C-alpha cells in the first residue's frame, strides 16, 4: 500500500495540478479551453470527461505497451481513445443531453486532444498501469481545474449567473451601475484569462521563470 502512494506516485499525480499543469505550463488543450468555458456546467463536464478518458486510456495502453508493435502504436492509441470517447459521448447523451448539446463536437474532438495523446506516448508507454492511472487523473484534473476557473469568471461576469443560478442580475446590484459584460462570453476573453493564470503561476513559481529563460 505504501508503494502505491509513494513520494514518486504522489508527485506524478500532483505535478499536473500545479507546477506542471498541462494547460498553463505545457500549453496544451488550449482550443477546448477557449471553446467550452462560456458556461461553468459544460466546462465541468468536459473536464471530467477528459479526466476519465485520459486515466483509463493510460491504463489500457500501459497494460498493452509490451505487446504493441512500435510502428502501429499511434494507431492503437487512437483506437483505444476513440472507443473510450464513444462510450463517454453516449453516456452524456443518455444522462446529460443538454450539456452534450452545449459541448457539441468537442467531446468527439477529445480523440485529438494533445494532452491525452501526449500522456499516452510520453508516460503510459513507459510506465506501469497504476502510475499511468495516477498520471491520467492528475493531468485530467489539471486540465479541468483551468477550465473551471476560466468558466467561473466568464459566466459570472458575462451572464451574471453560475451553473444557471442568478448571482448578479438583481436590481440592487444593477442600481449601483453593474452591467453584464458580453465580451466575457467571447473566446478572446478565455485566452486573456488563461494568460492571466499563466502570469500568476510563473510569478509564484520562480523555477518556471528559469525554465523559460
């Protein structure tokens, strides 16, 4: 049990949540971060979907890594990911249809998510199932964390709501001059918020500044 939660495994899980975040440090998965964060609910669902798919794809590829011929490894990875994406997509349509419609094609495009393919190639192909599972969960949650932060500010300041609940659209708040900012709902604002998160993270972690230099 102690080996399962060794210092190395804890670092594999926790690094993507902070100092090695796939979005703000590795600058991966930016496209979907811009596209699905106008509302908090689809951002949460997208983040959880990527987490589940990354974790289980990592496990499957890790189990098969010694039997996969090197020349077709990318094809095998794509097949595994496509199968998992199809399962998740069907589950969303069955139990969260409205959110599935909001996510549109972006659930299907998880197949080409560079975070997912990067972890399969860089980690799962070289490590055991448990470590690969932790890596997948960590990177998925690191991705989801950024989506939730961006969506929180975009929905709150752009629509005055959170998860559909009215937060700022009340007469006393509007009487003091508050007006929803429609610009927050446009994709460029997502990029600006992500840039602010990157700036904050690099200001907080000096080692990231040294790496960039």
